[in-house]
């Protein structure tokens, strides 16, 4: 009889390659720049979300701070991001002035640890400055508090008008505005050795606007941008 033929087992089917796990979704971008992202929640820095990043080109502000949209004032509401409204005027936030120790404003020159009867205790409040432009009695630009209204990102408020920042005009040498055509390098600004002037009339020398938009080439009133 013919020898039996051994059956050769069939080759095993090829194993399917495992499906790689899906990559985790990237976290939603809350801010338009990494500096704001990393600083969110720190004392003096608000939590929130910037407007959606659209990829639109950003205008340069001369190297002072992060780029900003071409004509967008650096503020939300009637006061700037570093200010708070009190009795109809814009003051620099107590939160920032006191490094978070006395975050609530209770007076033009006074800040308190909490908005409660605890503010009647001297240990919970702090007063600094008497005249506008001193101590806690200041705006976000460390000048006198001002009525609601904001300037463009490269401007500062002086006598209710928006002027191009002295820090930009003088390369940070005379960074304090002390007059329409005058910038100061250090207090007291009545000392003639501390000031520098340029121009004699409005829209001349240091008496100019930021010129981010054509209508702002000369000093102009602050713009009201109501919070949404």
C-alpha cells in the first residue's frame, strides 16, 4: 500500500496590526500669546478667554509689549485691564497695587482685604497717598485717576486726552508725561532738570496721538468701549 501523506497545517492568518491610540486632543487655546497663557490666574492677571484666534495679521506696537490688533484699545469695559471703576473714575486695581494683600478698593486712596465690616478694623485696610497721582490714588498709568474711557495701546491719558506714550517718544528716558508737550524722567516733575519738552502747539512734538488709526494722529478724547 502507498505510504500515507502527512497533512501540512495551514499557515496562520496574518495578525492585524494593532490600531494606535488616538492622539489626545490639543487643549483649547485661551489666549492669543503664550505669555498670557502662562500668566493666567496669577495675582493681577484675569482668568478668561481671548477672542478666537483667526490668524489675522497683528499690528506691531513698536516693540512695547505683545502685538495687538491694529486699532483695538488695550481694555475691556470703560477702564483698562489694569484699572477698576470707583466713584465714577478709573483707578489702578488695588489687587495689583498691593500684590493681592488688599484687593478691594474702599476709598480713592484706600484698599481693604475684603468687602465687609472687617474694613472697619485698621489691620484690614491700607491707605496710601493723599493727592491724585500719589500712592493708591492713581490710574493704571500711575497718573491721576480719570473718567471712563481708554486710549490705544501705545497711548496714555493726560488731562482727559490720549497722547502717545512718553516712554515711546523718548526711548524710555523720560517716561512720565507731565504736560502736553513735556515728558519727565523722575519725580518731582516740576524740577526743570527732570523734564524735556518738544513742540509748542497741539499735534506737534510730544503733543501727538498714537497714530494707530488716522483719526488718532493728534491728541484725542478717550474712547468708551462698553463691556459685552
